[in-house]
C-alpha cells in the first residue's frame, strides 16, 4: 500500500510492504526486491514492513 501525503510546503510518501517470496518460485526475489528493483523510492519516503512478518 502506498499513501502520498502533501501540503503546500511538504510531501511524504508512506509505503507498507508485506515482504514475501513468490509462491510459484520459492527461490525468487522478495516483494521489496521486486518493487524497488525497477524504481527508486521518493527521497521523502517512509518504508514499513508487515509487523506480523514470519518469512526469513
């Protein structure tokens, strides 16, 4: 989930990622590697993970 917050003087992007491997390829990259392998986060980004995280 991505949430962009903006005011006239400041903006921030909040990103929440459930970081798991693809189910069809257990050796494949984790979600964060797939997402940020193609793009760079905004400099004013806060990236959070799932706090119920149970994948290594």
